[in-house]
C-alpha cells in the first residue's frame, strides 16, 4: 500500500509542477479515509457568497456538491455522495471552497471540477484529480 503511494507521489514530483490550466492538481488518498480537493476564489469575497458547484466527470448526475445562497442544495446531488461531501463552512467567506469527501471509495477516483459562479455572471473553474489507493 505504501509502495503505491510512494510510486504515485514520486511520479508527480519527478514530472515537476503543473500549471492548473494545463493539468489538474492531483490529490492522493486512501479508501475509507478523507480527501480535501482544493479550490479558492481568485476574486475576493464581498457580502455575497457565490454559487459553488463541485462536479465529477463521468457520472450520470455529475453534481457532488452544490452551494447556493449560503446553503448546500441537495436536489441535484449524486446520491453516491450523499452525506459524504462538505465545505469548510467557516472558510467559505474567506474564499476557501475546498471540498471534503469522507469515507472514500475506489470509485471516487477521477477528475473533479470546482465551478464558482459570481452574482455578476463571471465564472472560475478549477479541476482536481483524485487518486484513491487501497
């Protein structure tokens, strides 16, 4: 198990740093544990907290977390992520909208997108790749 983690981390560092625009940031975690997928606002937060949509590529219903009007919205959420995803609520107004996924499953591995939609319609997107080891 540790060999796999060292191999993956070694490959990441050997290739050097990636630009977020070219390749998604990579997060490595283990099944049964937790992972934090990083995402921060590039535009400072005012009194209005934007809509934050976390999605995963390849799902029928790709929304894994939706934060709108200051609250999590459940009706569009993929049921496989129910009760397993959250934001750090005390950090949202500071611009930290990183996603925490609990009780990881191997099927959670993949590419996630953090989409931030401001009131004026501007959008910021960040992609993160999650690798889940056994």
